[in-house]
């Protein structure tokens, strides 16, 4: 019996030596692939700010055709009409539409909503957020939240403006 035990002990000792060799190899490999590389991606996404600015002048254009924000967090948007014309001739607003809204159809209905800053009450379920209709020199700041990630359309609904005053609102 004693002989058997000592052989077992030898085998165990040998096995231990083998496995410890394997461990050494593992530790030598680790520095080659540093896990830090993966951590570079999230900070880039967090660089998106939910404090946004947008402007438009007397030509029918927004200064940006793409805005980005983070989903589920309050967004503060300041829209400025940096032109000089009055609201009845060259008013501008910002309307953020829900996904799947037909812009042409929305704009047609907006034509009949002059008393409500060209924001058609019948289409209120298609609007995520909107500013007032501004004359030159005015600004309006609004706060809203977009819970779902995706790409949304924004427009100015003053008659004729949406043809050129439109852009993409990307929520990540
Ligand atoms: Cu406009």
C-alpha cells in the first residue's frame, strides 16, 4: 500500500508541475491583449449633449440639418430666429415630428392653422415638441424628452418653408 501511495504522490506532483507551467503561459499572454481597448467606445457616445441650439435667418434655412441627442434624458433646445423679418412674412418655428409622420400631409394641415402659429391642432398626436412661431430677433427655449432611440424629422411649418427647412433629429 505504501508503494501505491508514493506513486500517486509522484503523479500528483508531476501533474501539479504541468498545470503550474500552463498557468505561467496564461499570465504571459495577458498583457498582449489589454482590455482597455474596449473602454474607448462608450465615452464617445456620451459626448452627445442634450443642450442644443438651432437657428434660422431670413432665408428659409436652418443652420443645422442634423441634431443629435440622447434618449430618455431631458433635452433643452434653444431656437433662434436671427433674421429681421416679421412673423407674418418670415416666421419660423421648430417642430419635432413622431416617426412615420407624413411631412407633406402635416404641412398641408399646418396651412390652415395660422391662428395657432401654423401648428395644426388636429395633428397634435404627431408632434413630440415644438417652439413658438418666431419673428426675426426672437428666441424660444423648449424642454422635452425623447424616450425611444431613432431618427426623427424636424421642420418649420410656416407656409412653404418645410420644403427647405427640415432636418434629421437623431436620438441615440
Ligand atoms: Cu420657417
